[in-house]
C-alpha cells in the first residue's frame, strides 16, 4: 500500500513531529526520539534497527503492521530468542535484468490469470517504485580494442532483442516500472549514484528514509550510504512491490568496530577481503552487521560501499554504515540537488540517526573488532571469496593446493606436473594486436547471438558482418601454457569498479608499468568493465585510460561481464590445451565471487583482487610467482636494457591517488550522465519495439513463455479436513534425487552461463528450432521455464555424491543422478541427467528430496534455484545449514527446507541414495518446530531422526500452505 500520513487511527499519532532544513523548509516525520519517551531502550538500538523501527512505526495500520510489532522492535534485546517476525515495508525495489525478466514474466502471468477470471488486470500493479537496470547481458566477445564497447553492445542487442522487447512492454504496461537501459552501468553503482534519494516524501508531506530490497544479493552495496536494504529472490521482490511487507525474523545485530587507519599501499579491496574472512568465521548468516568506531569514520563512502557490497560473501543480511558527514559529501559529489541533500541531513539529525556511533553507545548482540592497521595486501581464492590469502603467500598456496585433494579445497593433480609447459600455435593474431573474435564472434560452443526475429531471420554470418571489423594482415604466435597461468584478467564488477581509489590506483600502476616497458602477453584476455560511465570519464580526464588500454584493459562494456561468467570464451587452441592436459589455469578479477565454473568452465583457479593487482597479475602472467619478492616482469630502462621490475617499483602511493580523487566526484558530470537515461538512452535501445497493451499476449518465443506457477489456480485455497491436516503437509515415500556436500551455491543449482548442446536444455532448444550458435545463456533465458527447469542442477562442476567415486577417489562432475527403481522393482539404479530422472519420478507419482551439507544455496539471490527445484518435483531439501536468501526462496516456492540437528548429516546416517524418505512435520507447521525424518533403508529397516523445520516465520507458514508466495499474493489481490 502507498505510504500515507494517516493520523486518525494511528496508534502512535503523538510521534508525528516536524523538522526544519538548513534553508528553513519544514517537513513532517514520525519521530523516534518521541517514541523513545515511551520506550527508552530505543536510544540504544543499533542504527539499522532504528530505521527498521521507523518503517514499522510509520506503517502501523492495525492490520498488516500492529502496535505489538512496534513494541516488539522498540524493545529489541541484543541476545533474545528470535521467534518474532517483523513486517518491514520497503520504499522501493531494484532489479537487474537476469532476475528482473522472470519477475516481469510472473507479473504478466498474474495479469493473464486476472483476465481469465474476469478481474481487472490493473489490480496487478507495483505499489512502490520499481527500477530495472540492464547490466547482466553484455559479454566480453571483443576486448583490447577502442571499439570493443560498441561491438559488444551490438552483439548484446542482437542476442537479447526479445528480452528487451518484453522489458519495453513492462514499461508501458505498469505505471511504476522503469528501466535503465543497457550501457549505463551496474545496478548497484547506478543505485548509489542515481536511484537512491536518501529520504522520500509522501504527497501529504511526510518524510521517511530510503529503504529497499533488490533481486541481486549485492543490493547490500547501498548499505554504504546508510540505506537499509538487502537482496531477496524475485518472488519475494514481487510480493514487496505488490504491497506485501518483507517479513523477517527479528535479527541479531553484530557490531563491527573498526579502529586505526589503513597502511600505505593497502586498498579497500584488501580491507573487504579481511572483513569477509573474519565475519564468515564469526558465522553471521541471517544477521545484520553494523560498522562503528573511529576507524569507520575514516573510511570514504566508496570504501564503505565496497564492504557493504560483499555482505552476501560474509553471509550477513546487511553490512550497514550509519549516515554521517562522509555520506553528505558523497551526495554532493554525485550531483544530488541542494534540496534533497538538506532534507536528507535534517531528517537524519532530527531522528537522532546522524553520525557513526562510538564504542559503548549502542547495544549489539556481539562485537567484532579490527584494527585497520593490521590489514595487508591480499587476494581471495581460488574457489571461495572467504578464503583470503596474503599477497606474499599466493604462489606458495597455489603450489600446495595444486596437489591437495578436492575435499581439502585442492585440485588433486600430481605435484610433478605443476611446472610442465605446453606449447601451442595461437593462430592468426592480428598485426595491430587488436583482440577480436574469429568469425563467428565467439568460438564454437560459447554463447552466440540469437536472431529469432519475426518474419526475417538473418543468418549468423549476416549478423556477424554488422560488427566484424574488416580483415587485416595477420601473423602467427607460438605460446607456452602451464598450470597457474593467468588467462583472464578483468577489472570488473560492482564491488570495485565503483571505487575511485582502486580504479585510479589501477590506472597509475598501468602508467608506471608502461613507462617501465612492461607488457601483457596477447593471449591473456584483459578487459575493463566499469560499474558506471563516470569511471571512464575520470580515467580519461586524468590521462590514465590510454595506459590501461596499452596493457589491453580497454573498455569492453558497462556491466557485470566477467564477474558473472560473461567473460566470453577463450580461443579454441587455449581451450583444447587446457582440457586435454587438465591444466589448472587462473583468472584474476576485481569481482566478488569466484565459485567453481563461474568465471569460465575451463579455468579452475579464480582469484579476487583489487584492480591494481589485477593489472599486476596480467603483466606477471602467472599466480606461481611471488609478487612481493619476485619481479612482476622484465622492462626496458632508459638505457634500453632489460631489467627486472618489481611490484614496489610501479605501485602508486596514497598521495598520488589522493591528488586525482577530485576528478572522480564531479556533481555536474553525474547529473548530465544520468539525465541521458530518459533523454538519450541510446539508438540501439530506441530501435527496440515492444508488445503493447495492459496484458501480455505471449507471442511464441524460446525466451519468454507464460510460467506454469499459476496452473490450476483457484481464488480460494481448498479446505483441508482436520484429520487430513498432517497428511497435507507431509512428504511420503520420497526418493533421493541427490546427495551433495558443503557450499552448494545457487550457481551449482541454477547456472547462469553457457548451455551445452548435449544438456537437456540444449536438446530442448535444438528440438524447438534454435541452432546451437543461438543458444545464448541460461541467465538470458530465465523468462522460459522449459529451458530453466532443464538447466536446474546442470552446472558442469556440481558433484552428486550419490554417484560412486572412481578408483582414485575422484568424483564425476555434472548434473547427473541415479534413478532409483520403484519398490519391488529389482532392476539396478540407472544413471541419467537429473532433469530426466525428475520427469520419470513425476510420471510415476513419486516425490523426491535432496540432502546436502553446510551453506546450501550460498551465492546469488537466484530465485530460479528454488523455482527449478520445485518444477523438478523436489518436495524438501535437508541440509546442515542454509544461506538466507535461498532458504526463503525455497519456502516461497512451496519446498520444505529442513535442517539437521547437532552432529547429524547424511554422511553420519550412511545414506547411499537407495533409501526412501518420509518427512512428517507437526500439522500446524509451527515455525522452526521439529519434524520427523523417517529413513526406510533398502532392506526395509527404519530409522527416525528429528530435523528443524526451517519455515522461520508465521507468514511463511501461510506461503507454504498456499503453494508458495506467488499464489498467496495473487489470491489476496484478486479477492480484495
């Protein structure tokens, strides 16, 4: 419901006060200091909890939000039992295109249901502002050239025309739905620089703080400017935009005290990797983290945003920084209006929310401390973002991991092969060293342009001719490849390309490297993909961009690119030598995630690093060299002689970076840039024509299809007799679909990358007339459930431990399972794709379950990881622990999350996959109650244990009974 300043029936009308801005303008607000007269403990609440309290107070209507909710939050205790839920009404919702398109498809499907039932389709309308930023679709096909951006964007629009047409339908169908077109930047940076306003005002003059949820886990970047917000799955975001509060358990709030100052040569990236390591160790999953202390005050706003960005990597719901003078400086530097800034500052001062708390001023559930002076230059990897390695230990760590077992985070390769080199013929490098793909634009097997146009389907060759530069004289290049070689080096992602200090550091390092005569080998795929156009503007103004370009870091696009697996492919020769010799080659990127197969399916070692270190490792060309003690490379001195160049020779000083920072914060440049979202969105975007009308007509497409989640939808929930209540919520006689280990990510469950021809999704596309060259990626096809359900558990690196290990202990990788014969059938289990097995189980009327270890569902806020699970007929997931967003998404799709108790695990229970499983919760589905898990073994023996039902809140019980959050919300809207 829209936020209004109703007072007639407001239970806390006495909190309605006024404040004045510096210009003397008056605003109304619901005063927390006034509320503190009734609830004195409010004064010692964490700042983030006070902002949540303001939302609960302002939206207290006696129905969705009650006076009891206000009292509950106002009386928050640091270490109380967490059983109560908070209805948090957000101010707005942000989306990125990979998650935004399926969300839009769900909204369109809801309107189709309304139309079929004779209801007004306008009932399905976002009630808060919704902004979709297109940033996930651009790929690095062209790189290392001045025209790479233009060429990559042309390919992006060719590949994604149908998706963009669908977005344009949404823009005209919904009044509150806006789109920031491709080429403006990454959603979280655009959110910081443009979408976030600090405070909002209702039509009747009531001010309230900005807050949001977003369909990307790194939405938490906005916490850096004091905005309460976090990532949710698309299904939760839909509920939020349609007027539902975001329900959450009252959280613990961990205070993180920062003291001291960062040392010379240490970057914000080094700091965030240290914070991630510490907080992952402290187990902050599902908790708020709030930064305070003298060290926090010293951090620039972009540094705070970098730390907030990686909250999903350390597991927290938020990494929150209170508003202070640094926040106001940032708003001025990014071009917000004087009136906006004055209202923002005056409001937060009036609420007693302005300023970073000192030690002892706030009651926290737990306090963690870090002296900024202890932070050292670091990378993280090679498989998880929380695995920090000091720069001086990277080479030795890689050497030890090379031969360690897979189960110990290693690569299980013979140590004797570490330094083996393989010589290959890298054919036809262009004379100018311009790095362009061969025709067709990406090598065989990689995602290609999709040309499914109505009435006229140009051939792939014709499509390529639009963007392929004219042929030039070529030369050949013989190169040597070995383990530890860096083959992708990318300055990319929202985490670091939003931060001027590390971008300027990268440019300065590149300048010094070029002046020292250092080069990057031409077979290394280098790219620069900033989170905002502002980045290239200040790199140009400072004169640093040409030096980055000289080393191959030319502008490839404004989007997520390499960080989400959109690096484009390597050359066929490189892919062949890697796979043929099982090499462990590396990618180094300034991103936030380095899970297996995420960056490139053939690069097993992936390291997160600051932008200047990305450039340094590109020059070094390997992670087997200790950059603290060994040369980065050989350069030519002024005398023309070769000499060793060390990292210290080219590393920029803090003073050099500081002198250039003035170019990065230019309010006029920010205003002019973002005005173009509406006035100059780009010729490619302007050419896109969408379907018109309030209800989508679902033209035939392998990109956009009407989702099946409302099949057989009824306005009323069928009544269940009391004696059948337990049966209705139980799972009986389920077969085991998979046995997984720890840290199964949403990338494992629902990959975003390329689609293999031999996969179920690839076979479906071929059967529907889509050529292999036109497959595109799973991420781009999230608007089509037929593709996505076939892609569930299709990651090439996922390991179903139900498949027996090989003689050497190795495990088969890929989305396969053993289909178990029905009771009484003496045939042997049959190995097949998980999708194929799921269809057979569904056809036989047999439910399935999954077992897993710790941190199930870590990573992206990928609602298709839950949607696909549901469509495969999987009724429950039993794990040692769950990541926050995926657990919520499972409930939102009507799948039971169950958590082992104590030391129980599927390994301790000696499960093989041949068992059948019963899950019997209490009939009332009380949140976090105990459920029975009954194991029936192959010989008929039964074993019963207790597991925790991870339906965490009363509203989630309602969602589950309705078959998920979407049917629940639709019934409310259509019955209203």
